[in-house]
C-alpha cells in the first residue's frame, strides 16, 4: 500500500506543484488504484509515473471546487483509450454526476466501460468488502466537503512451518487444517491446536484523506489512530484569520488534528503557491513543534504504508 501524490498545490497549478490529486496504490492488495480528487492535468501528471489509468477503479472526490475535479473528464476519457474496460465508480458530493455526464455528453465522448456514481446523501460507510471499508464525514469548507477514512481488515498471521517441522507434523493437508485454526490428531495420538502455530496478527492499516476544511471535530474522528493522515496546509500558522476567512487550515491546525487523533504520521499537502523552497520547509518545521512525525509532500512523492506487527 502506497500513497502517490500527483498534485500537492492549492487553488491553481504552479510550476512546482500541480493541483490536488492523490493515488492510493493497492496493487499488492487488490491489483487496483483508488484516486482521491482529480485536479486539472492529473492525467498529465500520471504520465510521469508508472501508474496505469486502467488500474483506477474508484475515484473519491472530496468537494466540487475546480482544483479538485477539472481533471476528471480528461482522465475518464483517456482511460477508455488506454485499455480500461473494467467498471469505474465515482464517489462524491451531489453534483459530481451531473458535472461528469455533462462534460462527456457535450464532448461526444464514448466510454468502453461502465461508469457508476455514488453521490453522498449522508455520512457513513460508502464501501465495504472483506478487505477494506471506506467511510466519510462532512468537513467545513463553505461548500460541501468530505473527509475519507480507509480502513483495512486485519491480516491473519502466517503458519509457523518451522515450528511444525520441529514437533514432527508431516507436511501435507494437515497444514491447511492447522492454518484454519483446527485441532489435528497424528497417528501416534498426539494432538495439536492450529492456534498455537499461527504467527502474530498484522493489524490492518488506516489511511485518512481529508478534503479542504477548517479545523473540525470530524477531522479528528476520521483520523483516529490512523497510520497516515493526509491534511491540507494551505496557510502557515500566523495566517490563522485568513485560513478561517477562506475555510482552510493552517499547518498548526493539521498538526493539532494529528496529535488529538493519535495518528502515527501527518502528511501536509494542498500548499499555497506563495510557499517556495525554504518557506515550504518552514511549514513542516513549524508543524513538527506540535506533531513530530510531520512531513510536507511534493508532487510525485510516494509514501509507503507498511503493515505493523502485533503481539500474538
């Protein structure tokens, strides 16, 4: 599981930062990619990576401001030409369906795959299967804006084969029963409980990706115990009033949310074009005074999210 940042800027494209788009790469987990927001020129950004548009099967839109959705029509169209035949589902606020379908109709675009929409009527669980659960809550941005929490199911520990060999359990169908936690009996009368030969459980990962917002209680709820929290940081801490006036967050706000939620890592994105070079690094340093494990991300940066082992 990796996060690939295709755009980390706020408002308008800049030479050093494109507008918002984040890819959650789940290639090992389910051979797919989930996209969060799709600002202008997202497909152009993808060309500089190894990401394949045909692998994208879900797109989650946080809100309908242009810097988060203007790349959608182009990406959706190109996906058809690049071998994408599997269905694509778009989640987002009411209006996202009309925006996309109108763009496709006016441009005479024909898709080779089915396009589905899930417009959010109320907060809660948007998607759930045996591997992942995605839920959302509303944020505060002056326009309907959502934050998303992606929670992975726990991974069962692996069968301790060497330990079984040491006690003389012969390799074969019995291993499968032990892995299921069953109790087996050998010809010599000895019994073994499979639960005694299963390694430590690996806790499923939690990734929280927030849309544009002022600091809000829902941000903390969504980020509770997250392995990674992705939070906007449009302004520096000294510009608190401007952040409030424009319904955005400062780097300090983001750090406070990470601290209060018990998140493990904070990734700052949606950076105003006014912060270049040392000024951008200063945003990170200031936030680290509140939350040590803070990092400001750049376009094309990829962040690995490893599994954490737990005591059996």
